[in-house]
């Protein structure tokens, strides 16, 4: 299986998630509370140290107000 951490598509997803959280006006702590996870998990996601699984992406979309399918489609169409 190819390495995905640090891949151009992974980096784009992380940038999108950071921007979405910023635009929602919430902190990592607030996002973690809404998702019922530790803040350290959000920090590891945003620093690119951890992959985002599909269920987490769906939940992030619900909390931050974006369509996960739309971001996946955009990332899938990137040339890496």
C-alpha cells in the first residue's frame, strides 16, 4: 500500500480541514468537544501526523458544515 501521510492529496485534505475549522470560527478544543474526542487527536490530524478515516471525515463535515463527498471528489481529481 502506498504511503499516504505527506502525499499531496493528504496535504490538501489537511489544509482544507484547517481552513474549514478556521472559517467556522472554532478552536481545536471546541472541535474536539463537538466530535467527542481529545484535542490531541485534532492536533495530530491538522499537523498531518494522522490519517483521517472516512467516518471522521463525515463527522467533520457535519460539525464544520461541508459536504465530505465534495472534498473527496476534488482531491480525487488532483494529479499527484
